[in-house]
């Protein structure tokens, strides 16, 4: 009797599982550009063109990149926040945009010119990223169609790096990693409402009604949100009819000139580079816990302290880890003020990925700096040096620069490490995180990250 109940239970589980993963009707939808129904959004729009995505993941091919591009174009149009221009599969459109003539609107004349080109690369494409399964064929030998079924779950994962490029200057306005993950047990409620609204693109038909379809929808939804957030406000300058309602500020597409430490000479110099991110924590409330602003994480809060310049102000106290959300960097220089004293070790994680977990970490201790590579639970030290910090009101300055396969670390403008690591797997963009590796909490202030790409 007990065996019969067990068999019946497995049968019910199997039936539910198969029903949950069963096929759905395919709906063909069109999304014309000039519809008025999109208009839950009433504000000004940005004018963009979406180029075909490159495939850099092992299981991705060119048709998949084109399909993702088509889906993103469709989803951006449905958001109502953009005037989306057709540019086909021509990657060279970023340069050829200049030849399209001045923007004239939909009434006629030359083709409209995009202010921003959206381009990107698929960096992870795993239709079978993991999961579990329970074979039940031996338990149900007399049940038709279920004798060889495998009850279980499958997971799918996709990630892309999306760049926003000012077509007048070629300057990269932002570079963001977006991801999507889904399992065969998560049937509905995915993709921020895109599921069933944005059809699968070319090259993706085989993933219909699979976890990968859901993962793609999640990633596309995240991409639309990231693009809308990362486009500077003055690029939103068009009415719903396409007419310009305000000029684009010249400063929006200019590079930033900053003073930085020269890697080869250790002296100050000026260079024209990309975007600069700064954080002094002054805009947050005292006692506010992460996540806040662009930072995601936990066990980090805003406190009051005597700062490096001798003034009383707001700083961040780390008891855990925070990461910059929606921002990835490959070549960059980071500088910040760190509190002196105790075992207040600061870990700076960079070029990091989550799936798989891999990257670098620079750890600044009381009188030493070490650089590690990590993958999963394993890590290896690749450089180390010692220093005596210059105490300025209880603070000192740490900095390091990453360019290609070269990594340089500085304390108070003194170069301590200059190494080359020829690991192609880590010579790519990734996240930046700040963490407390060991016991004592510590404070940081005045974070500056300069994009060197």
C-alpha cells in the first residue's frame, strides 16, 4: 500500500511538472512605430538606433546576436520613451550616422539621425546552466508516456554588455552588464511583463517555451531599464511626433579632462579620457544603510566623521560589501580615501563576474597591499608589497590603475605594484565592489573612478 501511494505521488508530481512546462499558443504581434497606444509615458523621448549585437559567448552565434538586437529594438519601442530608428545589421552605422544629414522629422527629407547608438555583445549564453533531475522511469513501468520521463528543473542564463555611444563623437556614454536567469519551474511573471509581448528574434526560435526564452525576456527588460536610466537627461529632447523641443548641449558629448597620476613617472599629468564617477556620500542620510544611490550591497552605512581635509562630514562605514550597480569597467583608475588603524583591510574587487564567479581583488592592509585572482572558491596571490601610509587626519589615499593586462597599485601617490597578468579570461569588463575582508569595520570616502577606455 505504501509503495502504491509513493508511486501515485510521483505520478502526480510528474503530471504537474509536465503540465507546467507544456507548450503555449504562439501569438504574432506587430509594433508599428507611429501608434498612440504606447503612451502611458507622456514625457520627452530620446532618439536612438539599435545595432546588431556581437556574440562573444561560446554557445552564441551571429543569428542569435541579431535576434537579441531585434527584441531589444521592439521592447524599447514599446516602452514609449524612445524614437527608435531602423539601422538594420550595419555595425558601421555608428560612423555613417554623420552622413544622414540634419534631423528633419517624419515629414520627409533625409533620414533622421540618431543621437545615440545602442550596441553590445552577448557575453554569456547558457541554455542549460544547471538544475536538478529525478528519474522516475523505473517506478512507473506501466504508465504510458511517463515510463521514461525525468522530473526535474533546468536553468538558463544569458548576459550582455550594452554600450550607449554618442554618434556625433563616438564617445561611449555608458557600458552596462545586464543579465537574465530563469528555470523551468518559474513559469510566469517574468520579463517585467514582456513575456508574450515581445516575440523571440531570429535564431532564437528553438528556445520557445523553454527557460532560455524566459531568461532572454528578463534580460531584455533589464536592458530597457538600464538604457532609460543611463541616457543623460538632455538627450530626451524630442516630442512624440519626432520634433526637437530643445537643443542638445555641447557638453553632453565632450570628453572629461582630469588630473591623474602618471603610471610610468608617478607625477601629475593631464589627459583626455572618458566618464568620471565620483562619490563623497554627502547626499545620503546619516545612518542610511546600503543599498543607496548606485551602490548595492549590505552592512554598509553612512556615518559622520572627521574627513581627510579636517572637516566633519559624511563617509561610508564598511562592515560588509557594496558594488556599483549597472556599471562595469575594463580599463580604469580608482582612487579613494581609507581610514588608518587596526586590521581595517579594504578589498577592492574588479573585473568581476558572478556566473561564473571570477575576477581580481586588491587588498590594502595596515602596511601591505596584495593582489589576488579568484575563480569560484579558489584564489591565488599574484603580487604583494609593503608600505608606510602617510597619516592625514587618520586617513591615507589608495589608488590603482588597470589597463589591458597591466595592474598598478599606489598608496599616497607612491607606486607599490606594477605587474602584467596575461590571463585572457580576465582581460574583460566586470563589476567593481568594495568590501571588508576581515574583522574590523572601517571607513572610506571620496571614491573616484575614471574610465580609461
